C-alpha cells in the first residue's frame, strides 16, 4: 500500500492542547459494525466480566532539556543554547557514565568534545558523537544520581504538535503521565492510558474486568514521519518491552474462559503481537520493531483502545490493520465532523476487529 492511502484532512482546531477534565470525561468513539458516540467512563458498560485490559506501566522521563554550550576556547563559537530531547538510552550502568542518543536543535551548534550544561548547571554532559539532527551524550553520573538530576532539570517531552503551540506547564508533569506509570523509560506517553481514573478503575473492577500489566518504553521514533511512498519500505524504530510469565498466564486463562483481551494503546498491542509471533503468546523481553499494516493477522489482541492518530502515521496504519482501512477512514471522518479531539491529549476509540 502507498503512504497516500493513509492520508486525511484534519483541521488544525481538532488538535487537543490539554486533556479532558476529569480524564475519563473524554469522548469515546465505539467502532464496530457501526459507529457509536460514547464517553470514556462508559467503558464498564462495553466490557464484560472476565475481560482483560492490558495496560502499559511505563513512566515518561522528563526528557526535554535545554542545553547551554559555553564559548569555545579555540576554533570559534560563542555561547549557544540548544534544545535537547533524549530518546534512547544507549548504555545502562548503575555505577558508571550514562550514554544517551538525543535529538538536538540546532545540532550544528554542537561538536564532538563539547561540554554542555542543563538547568542550573547541576547536570552536564559531553558530546561523544554527532549525526544530522542527532547527538550522543555521555553524562558522568551513576544511574541514581543521573535520575535525580534529570528530574530536576528536565521537562515532559510533549509531542511537537503541542509544544509548538504553547509553553510547557507544571501541570503537564501530571497530565502527561498515566495512573499506571511505574517504571521510568519512555520519552512519550502511552496516551490511551491517560483516560483512566481511580474511579473508573474501581468501576471496571466491580464489573469483573481484570487488569494485566506489561511494559513497553515508548521511543521518540513514534513521532518520526514516514518518508517513503511504499509503506513496506519503512523501517520501524525499535522499542524495549517485556511481557512476563505472570502476564502470559493471566491472558491465556482469560482467553480459555472466553474473555476478551483489550490492549490499552498501540504500545500494548504492538508488544502483545510481538510476543505472539510464534502463533501463541509467550514471555518476551527485549526490543521490538514490529510494523503492523493492513493484512496483518492479530494473534492475541481482541479489542483495542487508542487515541486518534496523525494522518500518514504508522499508528494510523496499525488501527487500519485492526479495524479495516475503509472503516477507519469512515470513523475518522465521523470524528472530525463531530468535533472529536485528536492526538495525545485528545479523545479515544474503542475498536472492534475487522471481519475478513
């Protein structure tokens, strides 16, 4: 299929710049044999006892930083300010330097060997490699100290389409984190999980719905555009994830009892399908670069909860693979006409699978 097959016109005003309050008051488009407009806190009415919601417990790092590069002693170049967005940890050392890949803007102001400072100067790093638009930084701290300094100097890495339109706020530290967040490692939120509240969790539990935790650390590659005409020529970014034995057993037991497996977010869906490539769900720990496009055969996921995605994106391709290309174009057209809110802070869909 061609990239143009996944394009649609989205009015600028449909992009949400802040979340619904309360979170579970976001709208929910139920996409099945037809389209039904609902509210996210209707979820207990949609699900059945014995169904399983698979949630991603990853926690978003404050990965957006502003770096200061002092004047160089030789070779020219006065002081410079550079936006740095960490996107992948390259070396994890409890007691040694931490090395990260990062997007830099403007990267041309940095050279290998430069030392840069962040915030009040308590956090610093050396530039150890540079590519177009990207650098590698080495932070001279043990992991625990680095985490403390990053919390002090960094900001939530809001998606570019939000960050370009308004400044970050202290509220974003809470808003851009799910209530499931436990293990730090993501540089973007698993946004379908942003709609859950303690009250909704309690209502779902009373309904007899179960929760299973997995983890997939979301990389900044989730925001990278597809730049090839034939989508099958696109190379997906790799992200680290884990499905442990307890999760596998819980999901298998639910399926055997007739329960549905509902992935909360494309992150959970991609991870579950990565762990099911043998034909059945198995424990998984490592990186996945699975690319789900129309024609993909889902082995584990029965239903999908997800937000509304960008045109021409790999995530819109995934939902087209799950619920059908024509159906999702109809659903998105309906959502735009009915003024649903799009992207990370926007509304959600509850998707039933495409019947081939």
